[in-house]
C-alpha cells in the first residue's frame, strides 16, 4: 500500500465525514415521476444518434409482427425517461442527492460513471409514464484512483409504471472525485521498465519519419491529403501498380495516371514487427498486406483491432491518419501535411432476421464492429440520454477537470453495446439484463471496436449469455455481459404471448 493510500485507510477507520456520507445507506428516496411519457420522437432521436436500425423501435408495421407486438423503447433507455434534464433538478429529500451535495461541498466536484447494471422485467411502450425510487446502496471510504481522490457512490433505482407495474431496475455506480488529485506523474521510466531500460516510444504519429515525395509519387500523397486512395494506373494497358513507378512494369509505357480506389479490400497477409521500436507508433504495431477490390495490394497499418482478431481474408475498409502538420504553409512536398492510409475491420451487415438458439454454440464469436467516435456522437448521445454534465459537451471544462477532451457518457456506451448485440443476433433479440463497466474513455477521433462471444445457452428456453467488450487504441472502454432470449425456445414464445395479451388489453381499454 502506498503512503497516500495508507494515510487514507487510517483516516477512514474513524472518519466522521465518512460516517456522515454513509448514514443514509439503505434509505429509499421519494417517488420520482417522469416529466414525459415514453414517446416515439425521443425513441427515434435515440435510434438516430446510436445508429440503431432495429425496426422494433421505429417501424410500426414491422414491430407489430415482432415478438413485442408493437413499437417498444430500446431497453437501455430504461433510466433515461425519468432524468431531470438540463435544469438538473435535485430533490433534497433524496439520500443520493444529499450525498452528492455533501461531496460537492467537500471538493469532490467531478463525476465519472463506472458501472451500470440494467435488469428489464419487460420493454416499455409509447404512452407509458414511469415512476422511480432510488435507494442508496453504499458509499466507499476515500479511494486514490488514477483519475483522482474520491468516493464511489452506488445506488439502485426501481422503475414501475404509474399504475404500479414493476418494469426494471438499475444499479449505478459513480466516482465523485477531486479534480487535479490523480496520479498524473506516475512511475518513472526506470521504475516502470527496470533500471537503465529505455522508456517506451512516444506514440505521437507526428514523430514518424516523413515520406520522401517526388515526381513519381506526388499524385499518391496529394490524394492522401484529400483522403483519396490513388492507385497508379498505366494509361496504355490499364495495369495497376503499387508502389508507384515511372514506367509500367507490364507494357513498358511511361504514360502513367491513377485510379481512385474504393477503399475496400481483404487481408492477404499480416505481420507484427517488434524491433526496433521507434517513436510515432503505439506498440504492438499491426501491419497488413491488403488486397484491394481493384486487384492490387498495398502495405498499411491495421487499426481498430487486436492481434487475436486478425484473420486472413477478413474484409477491411480504408480510414485515414492525419499524421503530420505542415512544416511550411502551402508546401506539397515532404514539408507539407502528411496523411497516411490505414485499414480497419468493416462494420458487419445488420442481421435482418433473428438467430435461433438452435443455430448457436457456446464459444461462438460475434463479428467485429468498429465504431468511429466523433464529437457529434459524444455530444448527441449525452443530449439524447438527458445527461448534461459538462465533460460530455464542453471541451474547455472537460480539460479543466483533467480530461484531454470531452468523453462519452455511460448511457451512450450502453446504447452502442445494445445495438452491437442486436445487430449481431437480430432485431427480436430480447434483453433480460445488460451489465457494463467502463474503463478508458472514448474521446473524439477514437475508434471503438466491439467484440463478443456466447458464454452460455439453454436450448430449451432460448436463453443465452454473452460477454462483450469495446476497445479503443488505449484499452478497453467498456466490458460487460448480457442475458438475452432468442427464438427457438420456450421463453421467446412466452414473451410473444404476453405481448399479445397486453396489446389486446390496451385495445379493450381504448
């Protein structure tokens, strides 16, 4: 235990501040009634920003034929409907709100969500009004984390319709920490890598050597700056060549042009160079020989995947790394800005029909799915989940709180995880629960690649368990598990029958 952690442990042993924080543990708050009913416009806006094309959320005709018998809200929207909104109303009678107020006053003003476990009794339908009751489960002693010194606060919220029908619950954990108290310096290079060992290379891509640009390859680098993959083409015989050369290797012609490639291809071969390690690269470096749709091949870095995900023949798509700023304004040779082609996995096609449990085996892997993370996705996801905490939309304030940029909120991470699983397994996949833990943040410009596997299944009931993760270049952003129900078993049939009965009852009431 480090000296700061030992000191903290001693303070927590007999700490009136901690006792004050924990005095409301186990106590429920007041009933909170959502300001608006579950509604189709908000569902549609959510589906738009998450890029979720599941017809059960937005297509009345398709939804009517589905297991749900009509439009339903995405299951990970369960704890969105009762959010207070931009005014951030906080009820002083709420034990959770009271603890947060005490922590804010003590200087623990920054917030980072760490865990969210959603359990769904059933899906929600437009027109239903929710009410919720939150119960404070625990407040941790003071912890020293990499991001700062603070307390973990955990509460469980139970959700019901205003008529009293329980529909689900959410266990939520967040860290309330003091900004500027994180372990920003970290261990020394010698301590981390052994006495006399060289520090790891600086991964800043602008540290890479600049390419040599000449009359023969100028067209290629001009295209890269415009995010066009230009492949040299012989004007005489049409042969394609990479790398560029002054003369056609097929017919000998000196008349050379180029063709703009589609950017789609497959992996022909790959390697992982280990040494020497140089600045400008994040190790391990994955390098592929990519066969383009047009027929030629080129060498480029493979990104948004781990080594264990690489498969010969896997489909790839082009992405770009704007690696070097210009050394001289307006320069178009090696002193100008440099952009490099890279390749990542292709987002798999959405499964249009839902997989049957009879088709699957424990250990089956789900397709890789890269998700480019943009500022629009981060800000839009926060807005559509009614999360107005400044670190998700205000870069200046996010940096003031110790982040390098705005970062994705946990509700968006949940929504993307849900989209990934239903895209892989089909639109009538029914979620019983989904449990996530956040790791490294998702910032604008990152690519989060989702992967997953089936860890358990019951062919009689159709119930399966899936583990999944979403990883960016610095590590796992989200890891989690989900309990799902698929066609082919008794539970999916029971859900369909219950949905039909509920629909008939609503029709009779109306």
